[in-house]
């Protein structure tokens, strides 16, 4: 079974080999979001296309999620970043990697890039924001509410009637995670990133948002604080843009990673602003 | 029924039985047998599986049938609704097609 023990936790890992004969292929590490989410969100959307594009693909379940171990505690961003560093060590991936994160996975990617700048070639963050003070306040409220209410029968009935049985089942799964662990109280603790720390993230960052998402306002301030950040907005999509429009995300991600291969920049590959193929 | 049609049916039944065994492995607490898993069953709604369980099933499929059967590639061609509505039969058809392609 595909498990690796990293930073003391047994993590479920799925890798896809690059479909390419070229010797130096970039490694892309996908990081999923919180709650009911798992590596499946990337495995079934961008995983195979990334491998076909010639990238080595690593997907893993964050601790507490999917098939990874669920210890009662150890869920601060610092722990999560240490898990990823340990995972790359265990997999003997030493060169800089491209991190692709969805929602909280993007927050992890920002923090990892801050903590280990030499290990990151670029970031692609989807519907994400870095761990600022404002993020912490919002997450504390959101996760507190989820922990208090998600397993309440009235809430579950409402979800089931309005969002379907499938979403209700996922809500139960998320509610169980939050009540069985200290995740909800630990995650908002950070460590948080101030303006100086954000500005110090030097790697190229592509931030993708859905035009209908509440998070799209992050696009207004993120590039100001993070000079290396470019923004792409996918029209007509909300927070679920990865699940509902994987093709659009793929068309942004593949050329972005190709443009930021270390060997490409070394030979002076031209910077193209044309994100879409047409 | 022609001989080749008969061969296809036989393959499908064989693959269905094998998938039923794999499902029992993935969902250890569910006592599934080949007769209980039907071609029309959906993984999510009928079998109560989550996407992460399908990843595990995908591993077993590749272990059994080789790299020709690549669940990640198969799923990348489908949209979200199609993945949620995916049936055991869809997967059986895909596997039979991939294995058939290998022989020809």
C-alpha cells in the first residue's frame, strides 16, 4: 500500500510517473483542501493530464484526511508544512518542486514556500489565500462553526434536502474529522505570515480564482503584497472551480509549469502572457 | 449471438466478478459478493463510496490488469457529474475495452 511515514504521521501517497522520455522532468506536488477533501480531488482531475504533460506527479492525503493517519493533534500550519517537507525527504525528492494547492492546500503551499524557499520552483494556488491575520480570524470562525454544528441532525437534514445525500455524507465525514481532532483550533494558529514575510516569497506564484467566488477579492490585494504573483480569474465559476472546471485550471497550470522549469529559464525561454492556447 | 459477442459477455462477467472482489477489499466492512454488485450500481450513491475509495480501487485495478488500466486517466476524461454517476458497468466496459485493445 502506498504509505509514507513523514514527521511522525503515516501519510497516504499516490504518484503518477511523467509520460516523457526527456531526462529532467519537473515534479508537481498537489495539496488538497480541508474537511471531506482528499488527494482524489487532484488525482481524478489534474493528475493524469499533468503526467501526460511530462510532469512527475505526487498527490497525498494531508494528515487527518483521506487514508492518512488521523492523530488527535498536530494540525498547525507549521505541522502541515513539516509533514510536506518530511514527505519530500522520504520520497528522496531533493530538487525544487512545483506546488499546486486547492483552497487550504494553497495556504499550505504559501507557508511551505516561505519556510523552504530553496525547495520550491513555483506555486499554483486555486481559490486560496496565504495565512494572514485576517485569514486566521476567518478560519477560526468557519472551523468553529463546522465543529459545533456540522453533525447536528437539523443541519444534516437541511444539507441533505438542499444539497443532496452525497454532500450530507461528506459533511458527516468533515464533522467527524473536526470533532475527533484539534484541527479546528490548531489550524488558525499558523504560524501566520505578515506583509514582510509574504513579500519575501520569491518564487513565481499563479493565483487562480473563480469570478463568482467570495475569495475573488483576494485577487485585488495579493499581487500588491506578493510581487511575484500573477492572477487568473475563471469566469462564471465559484469556489468549486477545480472540481467543476478542471479543464480551465489545467490550461493555466500546464503552460505555467513549463515556463518555470529551471532549465528553461536558464536558456532564456521567452515569457509569454498568453495563458490559454486559444 | 456471434462468437465474438459471446467472448465479450464472458469477459464482462469475469471483470465484474473481479471488481466485486476488489470492492470487498476496499470496503472491508461491507460484505459484498459478485451477485450483490451489479453493472448498474453507482459507486457513490449505491455503494456509498467516496472518491478516495475509488483511488484505492484504481490501485487494485492497475495491480491486476497492468498499466493499460489507468483509473486516473479514465476519470480525467469525465466531468464531475459523470464521476459522481459512474457505474460499475462503466468501469467494466472501460477495462474490457482496454484489455481488448492490448490483444489486437
